[in-house]
C-alpha cells in the first residue's frame, strides 16, 4: 500500500451502491487487527529467538 494515489477519486465514485458504512469500517478494522497480530507475532518470535540464542 503506497501513500499516494495516481488519480484522486471521490468516495461516491468508489461504491456503486449504498452500503452501510459500519460494515466497511468493521472489515477494515478486522484486516488491521489481523495485520497487527501478524506483526506482533513476528516480533514476539524474533524476540524469543534472540533470547534463546543469547541463553545458549
């Protein structure tokens, strides 16, 4: 995901039919939670590996 967009479009052009905003935000929150869990898990595993190597 890059920070800049080539063609700025309004939100009305993106969704063709009116959908409840809560569903979209909940989906985005779920995706964000999954990415956060993945990153936290990777950091935790890296920390455990470093500690294990340090103890050996």
